[in-house]
């Protein structure tokens, strides 16, 4: 009997885990670009996906009683060849929801030779959230973007390469701005310069070789301006996956342009810690981020 009860509890938890409020296709009428992926999408190692050819948004909305009106579009990492949807996606969204912040996990299309695909998905996701802000209880000027590792590169690409919308566009979504109002970057890939860039992410996004025009385009520390959104950076000193200098250079560029920023470099945590609890110093980042949102007046 105990075994039967345990089985039903397991089944219930399996279906209730990651219970999104909405699942939305980013390009319901077809994307303007293509990554050429024809193989079926594949999940493995828990909640990791690859062969992504259709972008989707998984929307977690907070209860009305504690809704702050803020929202975060979340870009999981994975070197532009997989996406770690659990601890760098759904788990972050669940935590944000518990704090009254809408969490929108973006399953973006992976590039597979087309470097424009991931960032076009992320910009469109921001536009979709902004278009639906009123219906979802979100303030249109409190929409941020988050990303981990290569997802941090994607988020910082959107934060440095955005548009303010096309008021003459035929659809309401395209009239919206794709500029995030703030950024959360977890141990992000920032640069594609060989000196301290993450060559795996670079290869998967822009291919092999030394196309310096493309390297410069996606070295996001070179594109910070006074219009870049306020940024919260989290990383660990012992990160052997992505050199901490990525975050440091981005922080310095933000300061050169008088953009509000806060950076936390924890002694331990390694790379890829996400929001999971490992009894490490880096586990503190969610509460620090929440307090920062208060400091920049995104939430009360």
C-alpha cells in the first residue's frame, strides 16, 4: 500500500512540476529566418533540449495578491547547442513567481549555422511580453531579460542590440520595443575575442574561422552604450568554464557609460550553478537580485 501511495505521489509531482500558466509560440505564423533543423527535438539528461527548431515561451504568472508587475524573460544556457531548461530556466521562473515576478522561460531556436536565429527569438519574446503586459498583470516598463552562460550571451546581445519598435508595422507585436528594462546575467559569455572568450559558444553561433566582423558583432562588451539596461551580474571566482573576465569587462563597459550595475563574484560555485542549492556561497544570488530590483525601483 505504501508503495502504491508513493507511486501516485511521484506521478502527481511529475505532472505538477514546472506547471506553467501559458505556453506560447514565439512565431505562430512562421519565423522570418530558419536554422535548417529538420530532426525532431530531443530531451535528455533530465530537462535539457537540443535540435530546437521552434521557439516557445513558458509563462509563469504570480498570484494577484503578491504581483509586483515585473517580469523576466529567461534564456537558459548550453553553449548554443543545448538548453538547460531546468535549473537555468523553469526553476528560476518558479522562484521569481514566488516573489511576485512573472518568469517567462524562452526555449529559443538554436543556431545550427544561422547566427541571427537565437537573438531574433529573444527580441521577439520581449515584444510579445510587452504586447501582452496588461492582460498578464505586467508593467510594460518593468520587463527584464536573464540568461546563464551562453544564455547570458544571448541576453546581453539583446541588451546591446535592440530596437524600439516599428510604429508603422502591421502587427501590434512588431510595434513594441525589444529593449529590456534590466538584465540578470549569470556567469555569462560576453565576448568572442580569443583572449578570454568562450570558443565553444563562438563556434556554435558564428562558425569556425576568424571572421573578425562577426567576432566584433557578438563581443557585447564593445556595444554597451548609455541605453544599455541596468545589469545585475553573478559569477564565481572558481569558474573554469567561462573566464570571469567576461563579466568584469562588461561591468567596466557599463560603468564607462554610466549604466547602473551590480556585480557579485562569489568565492565558490564553479560554472553552471543556476538556482540550485549546493550549500555554496553563490546560492545567495536570488535574494541579492531581488534586493537589487528594489534598489533600481523595478519593484517596491
